[in-house]
C-alpha cells in the first residue's frame, strides 16, 4: 500500500475485501464464528457478482 493515498477508496476496498476473505475462510489468519464466516462470504459473493456484471457491460 506504500505510495497510495490512505484515504483512497481503492485502499478501503482492498482492506474490506481482505477482511471479508479472512472471515469467509478464504484466508486464515484469525478464527471466526460460522455466522461471521457466512456473512463475509455473502458480502464477497455480492461484490464479485457486481464486478462481473460491470466487466460484462464494458465488453
């Protein structure tokens, strides 16, 4: 993250996505409850779906 504006929306997005990946079990540095894992996975799936839809529109 060096050299990036800490207030940048892209930095915030990376932090949120990494946090969700950790909670969903895709990255394992911390332990989470099954409910936290499910909620994080749902958020990740939603973000990925929106990203795929945006990408499909650009083609």
